[in-house]
């Protein structure tokens, strides 16, 4: 059964490819010069250093429930810039300075404190919901924090921060963006699951982005706070179909 992705003609390729996750793969992507050299990363979860009792471990990060009263009557921050700065400052105050060579990048902002931009939610729950992705040397990672900011000071959400260390001997060339798109096309065609019109639409929508993603090939050890991240192309933003940037292998991150 195909793994679910958002509906729409532009993602038919990906929706059907989900069923082929264990099927024979197309050959690795090739034909494009290496875009750059990147290592694999050892990621170690950053622990909270303040108000530790308020955080509950959850996967690579921590969950935190909202304070009971603070912020209920506060108006939200006037601008997205102010809200993002406040969210990052709040995280730094509780987790310490960001690890070396990393930054927090806002990739999504909703204008309510409940993860919605619907007018009724904006009115009933004033605030912001901010998705922050941690970057390493300018490349986004799949270390993701979701900050629910009610008013200006009532904060809850899920928080993931990691210290990243290049793994010795792992630096290798990565394939180019165009080669990553073609790898997905070949994979689809090898499994005979896609029409020519779907291929054309996929190529049209593709906007490949390089990210560091938790590696499915490196099983977590006894410490859930330490995992391996590997460079991958994301051919269509927010879809689960990925292309390993070193090998060209196509896989579904579900």
C-alpha cells in the first residue's frame, strides 16, 4: 500500500512511489558534476539547562506544555521578525547558546498559537506558531522545533537541538539537484508506476533542496540522543520522497 502524501496531480509520482519503498531501485543518479563535498554528521541531542523539570524527552528532542496562566491576556508580537527573535531567545535561554556552526531558521509561521492561520483561530488564540529548523554550515537539517507562542511569553511545543560533528572519513561528493530529480523519475519508471504526464508534472514542480536527514542506514545505538545525519536531496518541498545525495538512492522518509 502506498504511503500517504498530499493529494494532487503534481505528487502522483511520489504517492505511487511510496509503494515501491522495498522494490528494486533504479540505478544511482549520475550525469551531473558533484555540487560539493559533504560529510556525514554525528548528531548529539542538546539537553535543556534551565527548567529541566518542565521538559519531557521525546525522540531527538523534548516536549513542553504551556504555562497555565502567563500570557493569556497579552497581545501577540507585532511582526513575524519580533516573534521569531523571541522564540529563538526563549530556546537559547533554556538550552544554552546554539552549538557551533549552527543556526535556527524559521521555515513556517502561522499567526495563532495553535498552528493555524484560520481567522477564527487567530482571533481565539492570538500568538504565533513557528517552525524552526536547525542548520549546519548553512544547510538545513531535520532537527525541527515547533514553537507555540501564545501572546508574547507563553511558550509550549517540541524542541530539537543538536551538536553536529563531521564523521571522520565520511566526506564525499554529492550529486547535483538535476541528477536527484532524474533519479526519482528513473525509479518511478523502473517500477512502472507512473505516466509520462506525471513525470512532466513532477519535473515542473521539483525544487530540490539539500538537507541533512537522519540516516535510515545507521540504526540508533543505545543512546537515542546520538544519531547519524546524512545529506539528502528533497526534490519537492515537504514531500517524503528523498534522494541520498551521496549514492543517489531514492527512498521514502516516513
